[in-house]
C-alpha cells in the first residue's frame, strides 16, 4: 500500500497549492496523472523535469510513466512557450493541401521549426495531428483561432497580425 505522506512541492510558489489541490481531490491516486499534468501546465505554462518528478513522487508512479504520458500527448509542453501560439495541422487533408509549405514559410520568416519558440519568446510553433477542420484544409490556429483554406504566405501574415 502506498504511503499517504504528502510530498513537499519543489518550491514555495503558491501555484503548487493548486497542483496539490488537484492531486488531493483525486486522493493522490495514480489515476489523477493526466489531470494533474494539465493543472501543472495551466499553472506554470509547461512541464519541466522538476514538476514531473514531483508529480511522480506525489502520485506514487514511476517517473518514466509520468514522462511517457507527458511526451505522448501532444497537448503537453516540456519547454516554456511563447507569448503567442501558432499550431499547424498536419493531418492527412491538411498535409496534402499544403501544410508543409505553411511550416516552411513560417520557418523562413521566423527561423523556428515545430516545437520551437522564437528567441524573443513571442511566438511558439507547433503541429497537431488533426484540428478536426478537414473541410477547411489546410488549417492552423493562431492564438486559438482556427483559420482554414490557408495559403502559406497568408500564414506569415496571420502570425504578424497576432504580434501586433
């Protein structure tokens, strides 16, 4: 039977109270792993090694399982994200209709690849397996707003617009 002792958070940052509250609500059960990781990311913006280790110890699961879940799901970020987000759909319809060209244009303009953030921390670029907007292919989101039937040059203009 796992220990019921509460593990101290990595720091005295008050956001850890929110994370601990989520784990407490689920009885520090290993089944709370995904919900807890969501709470960490919502609180801190991303999942760093320290937070993954804390969650593993608190929920009594192997660190490898926590890391596996954090890297398996596309939603989780292991690096700090930029102020603005651009997510390009790479589902089959979007891929066929030009998503690679969109990524290439963004790379040429900002020098970032999927999973990277501009040096000034203003824009993060990522890809999604599917945005569920296949009829609008190719599609991308800019700060959460879905834009479909996107031309590669238009994508750069949309990034410029969210930066203003």
